[in-house]
C-alpha cells in the first residue's frame, strides 16, 4: 500500500485526485497539509486522516511514501524540492512549474533522491489522442502543416470558477496556463517537432488580474503552425482538434465527439469524411504513477511533455507581456 500525504486542496482538481487515490487498491491518503490551515483541516477531518500544520513535519513521517501536489503554482518548486529531499514520490497537477529554470531544479532534486515524479497531463491518455497518434505515425495526412486545439469554458462569465484562480501571483497566469495547458501539450504532440518561436495574445474580457481569453501560436522549422486556444469566457464552446496536412485533415469534436478523416493517401478516405473508431483510454496519469513506484520505472514520456509544456507556457507569457514573438532558445535553463 502506497501511503500518500496530500499537499493542499487549493486546486479545483484536488478532490478528483483524492478520489483516484481512494479508488486505487494500492494507494491511500493518510495525511493532509494545506497552506490554508482551515481548508486543510476540514479536508483531513472529512477523510478521517491526520492534518499537519507544518509541511516539514508531514514530510518527516516514515508512514508517508508519496505526495500529491495541488498547491498554488507559485509554490510548486518549493514544496516539490522539500518532498524530493524527504524521499517522497510526487504526483502533481500541471504545470510542473511556471519557468524552465524551476522545472530543472525540480528534476535535479527528483533524480538526486531517486523518487518517482509524474505530472497530470490527462489528455495524453485519452482514446482520441491515441487514435490520432496512430494516424500520424501512418503519415496519412502527408506532411503536417497546421495543428489547432481549443479548450474553453464559461467559468469567469458564469461565476463558477473559484476567485483564487484569478490571482496572478498564485496561478502565474490565467486561462492559458490553466485550461490552455491541455491544448498546448496536445498541439506540441501533434506537430511532431519542436517549435522554435511562440507568439501569444491575451484578452481580459471580465477585467480580471489574469487573462480569461488566450491564443498562442507555435512556429516550427518546417513551416507548420500550431494554434492553441483557451478561455474562461466562452459558452457552448466544444473541445476541438484540427490537424491539417499536405494530403489530408483530421477533425475531432466539431462539435460532436467524433473523429473524422479525409485524405488522398487512402482510397476509402478521399471522397468523403470518414468516421474512425476511438479506442478506450490507457491508464490514467495517476495509475501510471503508482505503477512507476511499484515497478521502479520512470515516467519518461510524461516528463518530457511536462518540461516542454513549461517551456512553451513561459514563452507564451513572455510574448504576451512584451508583445513580441519569443524564441525558445531565449529561455533560461
């Protein structure tokens, strides 16, 4: 049984991971720490586990093997460095950290302590992603020329997103670094090459401290362009994926959860849109993390995408702030 200390209930998905731990036969939450003691004690009492007012005290316990991190993004580096130094395995909400420099500090600490780290990038494991990866590996679209992924909701305009999600210091950004993480790592995956420059435009429809409407474009050496869209101010806006190539196009979620293809590279697919089957998802990031702990393996692909995600987010934030394109080579390691 892997005994888990829960680091914060700040994030909106904190209880989702608590439920995943509770549902896993080899995991259990045994303790809670929260930078907000009142919230943390309430969460601990609700689960019948110990609440620690001190993170250092919780991490010093021998009966805790691992932690789940849902603290504010600004705290990720500090709490994970402490967890790694204490020899605790780490599962964390995205982003791993807001800057590449902080990410590298975390990875160095994790490698030094030989603990297992996994980042919650759930859409990498969904069936439509697996199906699209297979299509791209078969080169059915020819050379990919454009990828567009959009994820949006009305959390700011409808008022259901927690107010603390608009705090720039805690969140290190708004719609893009929160919701836009998913289209960002999917766009990077589907482009199949490393971007060289990021340009971003942020909107402030509701006048919050952070952006509630965002677009980022990724430029690549081949000339392919990635378009990442996210927002907290859009009602009835479906999650959607478009991938265009020299010989074909894939569409998903426009607006139904159907995967469509049309391509001149396959006789059956060139005269009309064809709906393709979507396989079931693979194991969740949390389940994979438990497996890595048990089998002494590493989440290599997951961490590679997590590092790239932070690089792209850091560049996007700098681009929006400075109103210019930011080369990824400019970022400090």
